[in-house]
C-alpha cells in the first residue's frame, strides 16, 4: 500500500514537470494563422536562347555521365538536338508589405527573369512586375495588380536578441507555406563579398525555395528576409542568414521612388586589424578599420586620412571590425559631412570628411603583377631572409614611387612572412611609428635593432594593391598574415 502511495506521488511529480516544460515551449500557431496568408510563393522563368547544340555542355563528351545526361535530360543546352531556346524555372518566396500588391523578396530570386509569377495562399496566381533590385544587399521589390491583400507587420531588427525564438515561412523545394522555427544564433554577421549587410544568423531550417521569405519574431513581426544558407551539402546544416528588415525597407523605399540606390563612399581600401597589427600600431586592442590605401583626390585624401590610419568611429558610430565601415559609410547620405575618429601615428585624431556617392556598378580592380628588374649584383639576404634592391630612377617613374624597396628574392624559409618576390616594401611600422623605406641599408639597420620577439608591420605594395603584413618573431616561423582587404569604401 505504501509503495503504491509513493508511486502515485512520483507519477504526479513527473506529470507536473512535463506540464511545466510544455508551458515553456513556444506556440507558433497564432503567429502562422495571422501572418501566413501574407507570405507568397514566387516562380520565375528565364528564356535561355541559343542555336541547336549551342552552349556549353555540363559534361565533357568523354565523361561517362554525358551519355546518362543525354538520355534522361535530352533537351538541355549543349546536348545534341537541343532546342534553340528553353525555359529555366526557379522557385522562391516573398511577403506582401502593402495591400495594393508590393512584395519584398531577394534580388537573386528574380535576377534575369523574363517572367515572375506570384501564387497567393488563396491559390490565385498573378503576374508580377519587378520594380527594382539591389544586388549588393540582395533585396528586390516586385508588384502584383491586386487590392485588399493581407500584409505582414514590420518589426525592428535592432530590438532582436541572440537566443530569441524566430519563425521562417516560405516554400522550400516548392512546398508552399512551410513553417520552421529556431533561435537567433548571432547578429551582425559579415559574409564574404557581402560588405553592406549585417546578417542575422539563425538555426531555423532554410532550404532552396525559402529565399526571399520572411523571418518573424514571436510578436508576429517580420525582422528579416531569409537570404542565404551555409552548407557543404546544398541543404540546410543549421546555419541560415537573413537580411535585417530595417535595411530591406530602406532599400525598397529607394527602389519604389525611382529605382536608384544611393550609397556613400570616402575612397579608402581597408583591412581587418588583427592582434598583431594592433600591437604593431600601438593600439590597446584589435578594433577599427586599417586604411591600406587612399584614393588620390578622393574625399578621404582631401580630409587628411592617410595610409596606416585606423578608423575607430565614423559619424559617432563605433567601428568594432573593418566590415562595419562599409555598411556605415554606405548608409551615409552622399554630399553630407561626416566626423571621423582615427588612430593616427600612435594617437587619437578627429577630422571631418565629405561623403561622395558610390557608382552603381563599380568594377573591382583587376590587379596586374609587376616585377622589379633584378639588379646585376643582387644584395645578400638580410636578417629576414629577404633580398632587397632599391628601385632605379626608371623603375620609380614606371611604378610611380617616391620611395620603397623591391623584393627580389625570398630565402632561408622567409616565405612564411607572406612577403613575395616582386613586392615593394613601402614603410615599416613599429609601435605605431611609421618609417618610409628609402634604402636597403636603412631597412637592415631598423631590423638589426629588434630582438627575436619583436612584432612590426610592413606596408607592402603588391601589383596595383597595397596590404599590411605583420612580422612576429624574427627568424621564427610564427608570423601571420594580417588579413585580406575588405575593398573600396
């Protein structure tokens, strides 16, 4: 009898615990019922034109897969008897932001489409017009001719907290109005080649077809547009990225009012400040955006910003990492004046810079490698294992140099310093003090006075670009690359 009593008590406790745990789990049903009708399925068609058998085949004819592809997919471009044109179809998602038919989605969903169709939850299918698209942020605005449509509630991505529950609704693999949930994994993520978007990272399942769909908070407000996933398989692996809704709404406003996206620029090339670079420049901690080069005649040069400066604040906004600067400068109105706080030659400096307008499609520079002509009698390798030569007057004219040393050879295992033959060493920075390099003798004296544990930085010109290379530990294989440039701002 006593045993039965204790068993009853134990079962009751387990039931109460399970009930309490159940109450703690979020319920998404109300959110989906109220907001799901404003999420749409987007299908696009692109007409690929070419002659019979034209275009590049996906497999070489000697590849065993070629015969399989030809037999089971006979009408693909590049295959024998392929038609003159064929349709390339793709799927995505979007959401309605106004009752008269304006819809937000991703630029890559509608890119190069000849026809865009929108399917509503009431099964209506309507042809859409692309109002505009911005590839830099991957935001597009399209419109359908309809009235009294359900619309989403727009939230504030700045209030979003890491660990908060979020819900994604979209059409993964064409399965319309699929709902997935997760949490915010991180905010302000920077992705390669994506300088203008501080992505929201989540673990809500997102797959092909979810692109352009909304990411909701638990109040039923859209706080992001699902845009990308990180995957090694092509499918979801727990890492998805969304464009903050405040940025997307700003872009759609510009697209709706004429289609031109206006961004600011100041004309600098920057790179990340590593721990070694911070030590070399005399900074207390790694922060800011290190200026690698300054555009001649550009706003930054006119304001007094120099190569080797570290931009710490722009218009009062802190630059924690170099990727913050493009977003902040890009969001500054062209023609305005901005305050800039710098770390300049070992101390703080403030100045004002005029913000210019970034061209809509600025082509990336294509670096051309240049070699310094080897002297008849190359110098011996120095303490770093570098064979250096002073440029001739002709080389100075050709390379537009006022000073600098040409790296003719890299010996004695010095390749781990990331200094290469053909590089031009322009300056040396030790504890924030920058010295222009004018002779081999001068450089050798500078490094001769350093001990094995010293950390210093070289300003290196490589082809038509410049970068900072940190040397840590003379004669020891412990140096690190300072980081890649983040591009023109």
